[in-house]
């Protein structure tokens, strides 16, 4: 039981990490393909990520010690599970559902029900696709086990069971059928008829852009800092690697520089690009308006956050003011629009 709890927690953790890494690309893709962002649909995709991780962890982990491995057998007898079920019913009668053989059969079916459900709800695919996905994914898992994780082990450490292909595929088909019971309005934000049609700049859209900016900036800082550490390791500078403050400084400086380049070259931040927003107009030329837009937005926040001491409190106050101004300024332009003198519009509007 402890092992199952650990594997479940591992699947959720890996799914959450993948969700964080893919959040900004997901938002950008949603606006380009669907015309908007639906939080409900994002939750469905997040659940799908956790599910993929769960299938991986429950079918392949834990990896055994190569020195203690015991080669598992192979079952190529189709419908062998029918004999197991009949035997369980003969032994236990009405309590046969608690028999390990029956439970294993049910779990094999239930494990692939979400696959068919997500294929219909997220991919818009029907029963045939669910069938092909079920048998394909199941065959990949079983072959991975049969080959000892593709040669990582000298033999299979789990039983290759041809009946698993049948029960897993049945689960995927059942999941596709069950998805028909969920009204389409619960599948997340419906796709707009014309994804290229401009739409109003709402508060939620502005806040989503700000979340994308902060998240992307944090991930950029982690990536730059990690790259710096790896470079030091390759150069053999072991002592310098232990200086966490240097890695943090490089990460924050690199992030600020990257964001500055993006804003100066496009006039938009990563968040603006993700949710299809842009600043336009105003009395100032772009060469001056864009640096001011950077300073009044994520750039100013990152600079304040990188400064030592009490500047962190100033960065917090800057963030609060920025959030409030989104509520109170025309067209939700916020602080970037105030300092640059520009207005905020949907990027799909004609210039």
C-alpha cells in the first residue's frame, strides 16, 4: 500500500511539473487555435498529464535491482482471464469481486478508461480512435515489459499478458462511450467560430498575461541559472558552483536581459504574446515607448526583485499597484500603458 501511495504521489508531482512547464505554451496555443483560454479545459489537460504519468509509474515502476531481478513469464493464451473469473466465482460466490484475479481484471479495464475519455473530450475523437489508442498504448507498455525496458534488463521483470491488451482496449472504448454522457458545455471553453476575430481586453485576460509573464520569467531564471551551473561544472570550477548567490544573480540578470530584448523587438512581453495583446498609439515613438512599457511591467518588477535587501518589499508593492491599476485604468492598460502613454488592444485588430 505504501508503494502504491508513493507511485500515486509521484504521478501527481510529475504531472504538476509538466503542467507548470507547459502552461504558457498551452495558453498561447489556446488563443491561436481556439480564440481564447478556458480554465476548465486547462484542468482537463492537467488531469490528462497526471493520468499519463500514472500509467507510466504504475506499469513500469518501481524498477528492480538488476542483481535481484527474477525473470517473469509470458501469457499468450487469449481469454485466460475467463478461467480465472470462473474459478473466483466458484471459490467465493458473491464475494468474487474481492478475489485478486477479478480485481486485477477490473483494474486493467479501469486503468485505460481515462484514455478513451480524454481522446473524445480533448481530442474530439471517437470510439475507433479510442480502440486504436487503447491497443497501441497497451501494446507499447506490454512490449516494454517483455523486453526488459528495451534491453535495460536481461529479461522481463513483469509478466507479458496478451489478455491485458484486450482488457486495456476495452477500458479505452468504455471511456470513449462514457464521455458521451458529459455535456459539451463541461468540456472547457468552446472553440470560437473564428479564432482570429478580435475580442475585448478583459481583466481576466490581462491577469492571465501577467501570470504567464511571472511564470515564464521564473522558468527562464531557473534555466539560465542551471545553464550557468552546468557551464561551471564543465569548466571544472567546483568552488564557484557552491556560490548560490552568483547563480541567482546570473539567473535574474539573464532573465531581465531576455525580457528586455523581447519587449524592445516586439513591444510585447511573453504574456502579451501568449494572450494576443499589444500596446499601440500614444504620443511617444516606439523607441521610447517600448522601454517605458518594459519598466512599467514585468521588467520593473524583475529589476526590483533582483535588488538586495528591502527592495523585495518594493517589488511586492509594485506588483500590488500593477494588479490594482488593471482594474481602474481604461482598456485595462495598467501601469505599462500609463508610463508609455499607449492603449491596450487585441493583437488581432487591424493596425
